[in-house]
């Protein structure tokens, strides 16, 4: 079974631009979660989508948004990029039911650099 | 507010010996706990998990222990191998509709020396 895939793997953007990251979950997984990893803050939860609905949201500004499609693929968008948005963005998928079904499997991440 | 804490930034162990990684949490409503291993520039890899109704779960060389009264969990790796060298994260899940949100500790860098 194929794992979680994320595209692109690397991205360089300029401050003020916007960016869209894509995530394809493991087949059969209905939940997709997004995380930001930075050296100072560690792994921080952004949001989770389950069956095309945002089910959970972390403490990030409204510039960070996402969506999920009917095939469970998900996109994350960051508008008006700031230097501090430079990070590794990780997507994880899970079955999304009981706690055991929420063992999340991560993709390789997208490394975003904002200059 | 750091609800999941890994107080040891690093741990160094000799090959063949036991590695013990520790994690403390503050929220008694956490329902499920997981351990992940992460290499640089890669996503975390799921290792093992434990429900809050259990106190031990074992999978091969990995065993996780949960002490709910102390709000403490630990990951034991026996025997340790050089390939285990990585950053280890513990994570916790609240119950109910928060299942999709993992709260991570800051990580512990494990180095296993040959």
C-alpha cells in the first residue's frame, strides 16, 4: 500500500506571496492532519480534515487554511507569507474513527523557505 | 502551555543496551499515546501506541509503559541498535472529536554508539 505523499518536496517563496501544498493520504484513510515543524516550536498542529470537513483546528492565524476533496486528498494554503512561515510542513493520514484508528502516518513533508 | 513534555533533549546509549525515553503530560483527558521516530528531512515514523486503559504495550524491541497516576510514559528499546539513532517524539490524543489532533513533545535525540 502506498504511503502518504506530499508535493512539492521543496519550495522557495518570497514574503507576501501565497503557497499551496498538496497531500495524498494512504488509500482508505479519511482523516488528514497538517503540522508545522520549526526548530523553535517543534511539531505544531495546524488543522485536521475528516470527510471533507474541518474537524479540528490549531492556534494558527487565518492566513493558514486548508481543504479536503472527496477522494480524501488535501491541500493547505498559506497566504501573505511571512519569514516566520519557513518550516517543514507535514501531512499525516489516518482512518479517523476510534483512538486506535487515529494512529497517524506521515508524509515526507514539504520544506518551505520564505525569503 | 506545553501539555506534553520530553525533559531530556538527548540520550546516548551503547549498542545492545537498553534505551529509555521518557515523556510527561499534564492533561488527564488524554486518551491515547503514541511514539514516533524521526530522521532529518523526513516525516515521523509511527513506532508504537498505548491506550489510556492499559499500562503496557509491547511490539518487538519496543515497549511503552504508561503510569496514569504519575502522568508519565516511557519507551524502552531493547536491545538498542545504531539504526535506532534518531529523534523520538511522544504524542498524545484527546478523546472525542479531537482524535485527529496529536499534541507532540519537543523530542529526544537518541544516539546509539556501536
